[in-house]
C-alpha cells in the first residue's frame, strides 16, 4: 500500500521495532551484573516492498525478525573444558596439601627427626648399657615414634573418608543439576517449538553446563531447539547420562567390606546399597542398574577432570601413600626385630603389631623398660646389641635406602604430586581467565554501548512518531480543508 496510509503503516512499524530494540537494551542493562547473562540484539530486516507499476519497489519500512543472543559456542565450550580441568587440579591440590600437613615434614616432630632421635638413643645405650635411664629413653622415644605413626594412619584414614564424602557430595550435586537440565529441556522446547528463541533459558542452560563441567568432564550435543540432546560423562566414549528421553544418576562406591562393595545410590550417603563383588576401590563413580533391587549391577565411569575426578584422584594417591607408609613401618619393624630378636624367640620382638595393624613397642618393655636387652650375652656391660640396633638406622636395604631415605621418598612423592597439581591449577586458572575475558568481550554487556543504543533507538522512535504526526496533519488537511 502506498499513499498516506502506507506511510502511516511504515512509521508505525518503525516505532514498534525501535520500541522492541529499546526494551531489549533495557533488558541488557538490567542484567549487566548477572553471571551467565548473554547480551541480546534485535535483528531487523526490511519489510517486503510494495511494487508499483511504472515506478518499481517502494520501501515499506522495517520489521523485527528475532531477538538473538550474542554468543560464541566454541568459546563457551573452551571455557567449560578449562573450568573442568582447573577444578580437577584445584581439588586434588587441596587434598594432597592436607596429606602434606599430616606428614609434617620437615619438622622437629616429624618421623625423620624421630628416627634420628631413636638412632641417638640406641647409640647412647650402646655406650652406657648399664644405665636404666638410657633404656627408658630408648623405649619412650620408640613409643613416641609408634604413636606418631598411629596418629598419621588415623589422620590419613580420616582424610580418605573426607575425600569420599566430597565425592558423594559432588555426585549428588551432579545428579541434581542433570535433573534441572532435563526440566530445562522441556521448558526450552515449549517455547522454541512455537518459533520463539528462549534466550534467557538458554543462558540458564549454559550456566548449568558450566557447573556440570566443574564437577565432571563431559561431552554435550544440542538439537535444533537448543535442548541438550545428549550428555556423556567422562568424555566422548563415556556413558550417556542424559538424553531427551532418559536421565541416569551416578553413584559412588563408599564401602569395600569383604566380600562386597557398598554404593551411595545417586551420591546420597543415606541411600546405601550392597552390590556383588569387591573389586572397585572407594570413591569409584558408577552407574547403577536398579531394575532388580536384589541384584544391583554397576558399570564404572572413568573421570579424568572436574571436581569429582580431582577428589577421586586424590583418594587414589592417599591410598598409595598409606600403602607405602605401611610398607615402611613393616620394614622398620622387621629389620629392627631381626637384630633385637635374632633367634626369633616368640614374644621377644622389640616391635609388635596390635589387632588393628598399628605398630607398637613390646608391651613387656613398655611396662618394664629395664628389661630391654643391650647385648647378646648376660653381661650388663655388654652394649653390642644396642650398637647393632643403632647401625640399622644408617644401613641401606635392598632398595639402597635407609629408613630416613624410604620415608623421605614417600614425602617427596606427595610433594611432587602436590606441586604438579598446584602448577597445573595455576596455568589452567590463567587460561580460564583469558577465555572468560574473551567470552565476556563477545557476550558481556557493555554499558557505554547500551546507553548509545538507548539514545539511537529512542531518537528513531521519536522520528517515526514525528512522521505519524506529519501524516496526521496531512490527513487533517486532506479531509477537513479540501472538502473531500
């Protein structure tokens, strides 16, 4: 349509489009400080022109075809990947840092110093075998050594328990977010199927996906509506825990009582279930098939990134250090007992193990330190046995390591792993910050730009309103002053 009424329609459409653009700018400004918000832009397109014979195409104004999110999916994917790796090394570093504090090296109260003190007390006893105080000092220093080891083992077990609890918490959080994502899929479809783009819901979806990546590495696929059509945990080859028809929960192996494993179903520590077999270590992530409640089967999930993966990896290293500590303790007991009780008389060892496997000084010696043997004969002045006991502390075993070397090797392994986790976490944080900045430069709200747009759209609105006013005056002239 041409003429005054065509011009009136063109101006009206111009007002409506610029009003929509103005409202969108206002929405951007209102969400400036909201995490995960992506700025929006109204996509404008020329209205279909009117073709007049002998004249050609006459413009009919503008129309708004969509309100688009300004995002770069590739950058978003990189952010999620970097965040997953950062959380993995951050949590691993935190747990290994606690283990480092338990080992307490180097320090005056650490095991290496206590080994030195034990060596010194045996050496002095060898020089003064007749002194009761020297015997008492050997027994008491050895008791301090065994008490420290017992405390370390207890603290390590407690730390492992805390790590497993954190894995359970992470699994529970992961399952809740997956369920939220499934609900969000339905909400996105309800809007998108009507031809409308649910921008704010898609922002919520992306925020959830980042949170999920922080818990566990995953691979995501989307359908044409923007729904998460597939989410695999543990990478491309991992199991699918979410699709458009199904949600699967992850569970945690939280008990390894022989002859079966116990799992925290869905990560809920209050929902313990027994499964057949005892092959999975504590903290293992599994997907449980509960179709038959009396015969629950599980499939293991390999996590290499994310918070859950970091705690799981830390738990594995804690187990390794505990195993190495037990081997070290057994070596100390065996080598010293071999010298102190070379004839292997039952009940005469210097060190024994209690029912819980903890090292302790022979109970009879604890009660009566004066009964400590110092020589191989009956001569009270014989200190040869005590001197041989002192030599063991400086002798190297089959691995060419002294007691101090062996324990220091355990501490060093943990220190190297902790430092590696620290360095990797730091580098991943740097990368993450760079990617976040890049993502913000694309999707973030620029206040100066938005204020400029507000002025631009408001002026366009006013200009279109002025055209309507002009057309109104022309129509008034046409109708009231020409007698038409």
